[in-house]
């Protein structure tokens, strides 16, 4: 019984520490980048896409960009979609749309080689008609 109380106290302290960190920074988001693109990719931007967040990443060694859309409520199945294309070059989006559906954690990864190009990226989480896209960004 003593162990349970101590564990509960530790959890409460951790919870308060996290709440204080959020209060100090002024930001909070349930979704965070999950490493879904693999090693060597760094987050270079993100976009709220309803009930989740689309993360755009870049691998400077390979010249590839990657996007994943992460759910705000992991473990709860919802519609998720991730999309990416080279701005003004790709007419068709590279996306998870072909296998988009109800996922519990994230959609993607979607990759495109974009060294020396600008990209468009976005996604959807929750309401399938809600798609947010950033155009002509992350040129490099």
C-alpha cells in the first residue's frame, strides 16, 4: 500500500512539473513528432490539421523531405492523411490517400526528393474534409 501512495505522489509531481512547463512556455499540444520518417530526419515545420498535426521533416544527407500526420488522441481510431509534393512541379500529391483511413496513431510517412526545390505539405486529422496545406515552403 505504501508503494502505491508513493507512486501516486511521484505521478502527481510529474504532472505538476509538466503543467508548470506548459504554463511557462505558453504552448501545449497533445501531438508531437514521433520519428515516423526514420533516422536522419529533422522537423522543419508543422501544421495543425484538425485533431492532429502534420510534421514536415528534412534529411540533409539525402535531400528527401518527409511528412507524417500525428493524432492528438493516440489510441483512438480517426481519419488521418498526410501529403507532400514539390511546388509547381508535381501535379499529383504524394500522399497516404490511397491507404488513408482510420488510424490510431499516425498517417505516413510520405517522402519526396526535393533538394533545391520548394515543397507543399499538409494533412488531415479527424474530419476527413478538413485539410490544411502550406504552399511553397521550405525551399532548399
